[in-house]
C-alpha cells in the first residue's frame, strides 16, 4: 500500500512546468499534483487543443514523474462566491472573468470546472482538487444577525450550482475533492456534514484533507479523517504554527501579511508546525487511504528550494505503511 508522494505545483506556478518537473524529479518526488494556472495545465487548451495533453504527458515522462490529480482551486472559488470582486479578477483566467458581472463570472467558472473534469479524464487522472466558494462565508461574524433562512439559502445555492457540475464529473468518471478550508461552503467539521447533506452525499463529491486548516481552527484533523473516511479522495500535506499565547495575536490574523510576527498563525514547512503528523498518518492507515500524499509547500519564512526537499524527506520517513496482513495474522494468533 505504499503511497506516492507528490508535489503540488500551485506554489511554483511562477516557474515553467518543465522546470518544476526537473526540480521535483531531482529531489525524489514520485509525481505531481498539477495546478491549473501558470503554464502548468490550461483546462481550455486541454479540452480544445489537439496534442496539448500528450505534450504534458511527454514532459512528465521525460522526468519519470506520474500525475495523480489536477487542482483548480482558483476557478472553483468563483462558482459560489459572494461578493465577486477584484480579488477574483486577480486569480481568474480572462475568459472566466469576462466583463466582471458577478453572475456571469459564477456561470463561466462552473463551465470551467466542468471542463476540468473532462481535462482530467483526458490526462488519465481521476481526481480534481479544488475549492467551491461560498455565498454565505461573509456572514460568519453573525452580525448583523443572520437569519437561519439565509444559511439555508447558501447551502441550496451550493447544491444548485454544483449538482450540474457533478453530473459532468460522473459522466467522465472523475471525482471532485473539495479542500475543507476557511472561505468555502465546507470549512470545518459541521459545515462539511451539511455540505455533503446538501448534495445528497453524491459519490462524485469528496474531500481533500489538509490538516493545516484544521490546526489553526483548533479542530482535530485525526478525528476528521476517521469520521469522513469514505470521503477522503486526496491528501495535501501542509503544516501550520499557532502563536496566540500573548493576548494580542489572534487566529483571524488581523489582515497582516504572511510571516508577520504579529499574526496569530502561519503556514510553515511540513514538520515544523503543530500538526500531529504521526497520528495523522496512522489514521490514514486506519481508513485504508492508498492515494497520493501531496506536499503543498508554503512557508514565507523559508527558501522553498530548501523546504520542498526537506518536507519530502520528513514525509518519507513518517508516512509508513500499515502492518501487512501476515503480521496482523501472526500478532492476533498469540492469543
């Protein structure tokens, strides 16, 4: 059940795809989780341009790398988001942003996510990782008071927009792995349960588990794995460090930039933060997860050319396989 260890290319999109492949292979990664931005993977070209996907496969093969997932977080964010504003313009392809009319942006984003499923199928991968956006995240502070009907409408909006997308995923045999993350329709334990209920627990919609987002919200990443075992379609490894003990630094980060010491938390290189990694990997073994372990390297305080190979070494050492069936049988026979 040895799981491949991959590098998520999202934080490397400033580099050409071939260069990221070269670095990942040099460091010893087994493959990539390819981001759908930069020049790494263009969904529109993948579904409309003859030979585009073949050329991506050739580049991967040249570096002896596999691909297990593509990720389209940036476009997925716009499917349900409210408000749609200049932040989205900064991250979306021009063809999705268009004239910036919010509802038009949402509809074009939905079509792009449908095409992401088609592109993944052409590439030969079964999983698209990403965000959903949320029509109700902006109500989180609960003031002005939020009527329950407004929350109900937010989950209905999610279902209405994502069910047609998931129909396409079903038709091409690809799954969507939603990254449970602040600003999304599912950002913690109970919102994940409600989001799954909203779409009738469709198998096409599962979860990308990233423990960093649980740690800084004071949630249990291990319990989440155990409770949502059948929905863990992909795993990202990213660490977080909480620094809230001085009475001034809060978990909402105070609009301060990454690595500012006044923030109450930061993403940090895997193995340097507060994620209980050994317990997490034991839980992955318990639920029988045999998919890729994708390192999402993000640390504003460390050179990524140092951090990415260091994170790989850490995960290789700790992401141990479960005991073999023979070992289990021998152990149980002692009684």
